[in-house]
């Protein structure tokens, strides 16, 4: 399973990339806005740190505007993926961009049918938002499971990015279902490294080793 970092925080991307666990990055307008820096500067910096796909979202709502932004974004770096919202205008844009060889990530997917439509239009990736579904009383992972089954049934090549991840268990569930990618906030990725028994175990090993050295 591939891990993407779901952030626009350059220093966090650098930190986790050094650990060899970052296969790509996803951003969105909210994450970029939080940084309060020049958009293009952030995107270029991220694309220099990470070799894998870096998703950058359009803000136009009409097909023409989305296509224009997508063409501009794709000039920023070779690993740019253009994030397009799951709307009719967005799907029209995906259809045009896929024919131009521009990679797309259809975002704000909340149902299997939306995923299927995005894939048919030629999306490289789709992003079902599990956390936001859970927040609204649904089981986000059920949607992921259905999409995985449908894509397997028809050998659909579009990759599934499980997005809106809230906790480490979401990552385990996504992996068990066979989703290609989890895009993970750094706070969640941080938690995935730790287990209290690992810390306790290490403490015991170190204490026993010190006693051994003293009593030798
Ligand atoms: C995905 O690409 C989105 O950036 C992200 O996962 C949204 O997550 P949120 O629901 O925590 O905002």
C-alpha cells in the first residue's frame, strides 16, 4: 500500500520523506490556505522533496477554468496530479485532461457511483473521503469496500486514494480492503509509529543490558 501525506506543510513532508515512508502528497485549498504562503512556491517545494505524485486542486468551478488551471499546474513539475471536484463540470474536465495525458485525482467522492463515473471519465485517482462520511453518520469504509470490489470486477486501473483519514485504524481498514493508497495527515502518521509495548520493551532491554554490563 502506498502512503501519501495529506498536508501542505513543507517541513513535515521533508521530515517524513527522510524516513522513506512518503510515496506522494495530497493538498487541497484548505491545507494550502493554512500555510499563508505563495501557492506556486509551496507546490514547487513539495514537488522537489517528493518524487511521487503531488495532488494540487483547482479552484475554478467550470470546465474551461478547471482545464486552464490544470494545464498551468502541470507545467510546475513532472509529478503534478490535478485534483478535480466530483461535479459534472469536473468530470467533463477530467475527460479532456485524460486525453491530454494530464493526471487527475477526482476529489470529494462519497459514493461508489461517483467513483465509477470518475473512473469512466479517465481519472488517474479517485479520493473517497472516509472521515467526512463517518462524521455524517455513515460508514466511510463501506464505500471504499464497494469501490474496491467494483474496480476489481472490471479491472479498472484508476487508483483509490482513501482520504479524510482521522486515525490509524482507518489506515489498517483501508489496507485490509486493498485500497491502493491512504493519504494520511502527519498527526495520524506520527501515531502509526508508536506502540506503548515497544517503548516498554525497549526500556526493559536497556535496563537488563545495563545490569549485565555492571555485573560482568
Ligand atoms: C484529500 O485529498 C483531502 O485533502 C483530505 O483527505 C480531506 O480530509 P478532511 O476531511 O480531514 O479535511
